[in-house]
């Protein structure tokens, strides 16, 4: 009788434990379902005004794109999604140090247009620093727009969990942004994984040019961790959006983190090492003749996060060429270069391009 009682007791303990686990998982899934970020296919964005200037016809302009790594992916960081071990990759002090360093470099460049990706507003991973506010406060006299592409009330993985994420695309302009729109890209993840994943998008910012045309400035951050099908669908939709604007006679510039290399570039320049994340490739032939695909092969735009960069053997490190611009034929590209900043403040280097509107 005693053995039977002990067995029953163990059974009850195990059953109770399993019930608690199932209850917790059920509550978590319910919470994520209720709080899931569900943007519309198209949404009008608020323009934070700082200027009313319009672009002179034939103007020469500087455009800069930079994935700022939510201020927490400096040269000290490695990240679990890329083969590293860390979830919390920076202290509050280091987040502020990274942001201030990047803002100083941006001020030195003094771009007319700035496209930033992975800017956090209220995220656990960046210690709730409002990075969009920091940028706007430092870069005065510019119009700006923001669009979420990653918004999760609580991201439950890994251990310790990532927690709350509120992040997206920040665009700034020294010229008047007359209209801005968030356009949802195809989402490659099904439920329930979709609830805790990015909702990738582009922002379309319309800036008047004297003479009646518009400069259509597109900020983007395409898929990274899908099986490849998501990148293809997102790129196809991007092509349709850009081509429609060019057919209207507008000037079109799409810049950001493509998480892909253009097929016009030498993919062997930074070969993928065994076991490392591999970027996709954009086959540029899907675009009509005349489109320009801008990447600077001489300097990598991104480094792997499987280990910290500081103190590592730089010669054997894994690098990528995934940030750049797609430019319509009526825009003359005078100069384009990736600034080699040693990945001190972010796991990406910024790309700067000078253009003239034909």
C-alpha cells in the first residue's frame, strides 16, 4: 500500500507540473495573440516637421543609410541568433556610448537624407532608451518619419528572454517630406511564430522637387532569418513599388539593409564560411534596364555576430555586403562609399552616396 501511495503521489506531482507548464504556455500564447502587432497593408505616417524647404531642380544631394543595431551591437557584442551566446549585448552606458558615437559620425557627414534601421523606442534590449528621440534632438532642422517593423509586448525566448521590443525605420530629411506611408511587405512566418517576429515593411517618403516632380525616398530592412522565400517575395514587391514610382517620372532612391547582395557584386569578395549565416542575393535582372544597384565592394557593410569584434582576428572574420541603394535612371550617382568605422558602434558600417537629380 505504501508503494502504491508513493507512486500515486509522484504521478500527481508530475501531472500538476505538466498542467502548470501547459497553463503558462497557453497564457503566453493568448497574451501574444491579443497584443500581436497587426499593421494594415498601408498606413499614413506622421511627419515630424523640422523644415519646409523643397529640393531645387538639378540639386546635388547626400544620402546616408545605416543599420544602427538598436544601439546595442557594438564591437563588444555577440548575439545568439548568429551563433553567439548573448541576449543582453550592452549595458545602458554602452547603448548611450554607441548612439552618441553614431550621431557624431552622422553629424560629420551632414547628409541631406538619412535612412536608419533598427532604431528602438522602448525596448528591453536597449534599456528603454528612446533612440528616435535622441536622433531627432541631435539632428535638428530635419523632417522625420518613423515606422515600426518589430513590435512585440514580450518576446519569450531565449533564456533569459528578449522581452519587450519596439523598433523600426527612422527617416530624416533636410527637405520637406510632404507625405509618408508605411507599406507592409509579405510575412514569411506562419502562426504562432508570426506573433513574435518582425513585420517587415518599407517607408515611402515623398519630397517635392522644384518643377513638379517628387523624390521618392524609400527606407527598408528586408528579411534575414527566413528560408529564402520571404526575401524573394519582399524583393518582388519592392520592385513593383519602385518601378511604379519611376514610371510616373519621379526620382527614386531605395536604401537600407537588404540582407542580400546584389547579383552585380562579387559574391566571392566576402565568402561565407562554414556554419555561418548566409545572405541572399537579389537578381537585378528582374528590374528594367537603367536601374542602378549601389554597393561598395571595397569595404564590408556588416560583420557577423558569432563573437565579439574587439580583440578578434580581423583577417578571418565573417563579413557581408548587404547594405546599399537602388536608384532610378534619372538620378546620377556621383559617388558612393561604405565608411569603414571598424564596427565600433554597430555591427553595420554606414553607406554614403552623393547624387544629382537629372
